[in-house]
């Protein structure tokens, strides 16, 4: 917590956003600021380049869905929601991010809630740095990159563990161990996570029937989807859709 004299100093700054400019001179540090609707407000040069942009106006007002494959974007936005809802930061989360060159790379990502004058969370700020030099070797994550990319491309289809293991050039048992060690989940957990992310996006942005969404997102029937969705969110799919629509039209958010 900042000392009283320090807090007073920052309140008297004419342009607090000027601190963002400092990140332009830090190598391999990616900074962004988003509002509660997950829209980019500010980004440093490295973040702009990662998204294939030359000017900040090219990112302003857009979301991750404008720059990344839907399955990846859904994960990033879901993490945003966790920070916005809890009001607590998330530190050093490991993410697979596809750059403007189309190649996926691993990054550490940290996100912090931003509060308005009355204490309400009005957005978030995040920083990323390439995964290198700490923790397990980069190659440990790199082995799983192709398996993760395969899930992102085929989440709507039946995915066998053997298919994922082949992508990573590992045996099925090795793949299970690597997923647990690096991600704290099984490959099956990861597949389910991606499918639920995509289902939430469809419920938020479309009026398509729940049964159709379930099948397109890789669930074998609507009841299986409903059970999984309720276990993950605490809500039935239709209740989630109604609640999201109410929130998205609330001017306060």
C-alpha cells in the first residue's frame, strides 16, 4: 500500500496515463489497459506490434476477438472477467498467444484491477513478458504448443488423447503428466475448458438455440452441456445468457 504522501503525489499528476509511455522503452514488456467491456484503451509499442498494429488508434475500442482466434480470445476475456469480478490481481498466468506473424508463443501475463474515485472496478491493466529464464525450461511448454493449438482448432470435434499425444510427440501417459505438471489440469480438463469458453461466447453474442451451441462446441448432447456449464458457472446456459444481456445493457458497467 502506498504511503499517504505518495498517494497524494499521484493524485496531483496532471496526466497519470503518461506512465504508459515508460513501457515503450522497456524491452519485451507488453502493456495494455482495458475497460469493463474488455475494449483496449491504451497499449505500448510492443503490445501494438504483437497485434500487428502501428498506431494505438488501430487497437483502441477493439477486443481480443478482433485480433485472436476465437478460442484463444475467449480464454483471455474469461480471465479479464475474473479480475473485474473479484477486484483482485492475477499474477504470472501462463498463456499461449499468437502474434501478428501467426506463430503461437508462451507468455507470463499479470492483470490488475483499476478502480475509479469511488472504489468501483472500472477496468484493468495488464503486462506480459515472454516465457524465458524462470521456472521450467521453455521447451517444456513448447512441447505442448502443438497439442494446445490442435484443441483450439478442433474443439467442436471429437478429440482423442492419442491425437493430442501425437501432436506433442509424446505418449498418452507422458502428455497427461506434462499437462498436470505445467497447467495443473489434464488434457481432458483443457479440452472442456476451451469448449465452455466458446459456448459462453456464443451465448453472449448470438441467439442460437442452446442445443445447437452445445453440438457446435463439441458436447455430445444438450444435457451433458448443461451439466458441464452449470458446474463451471453455477448457472444454466439460458440463465447465463439472460444475465449477461442485462449486464451488457447496464450503463453502469
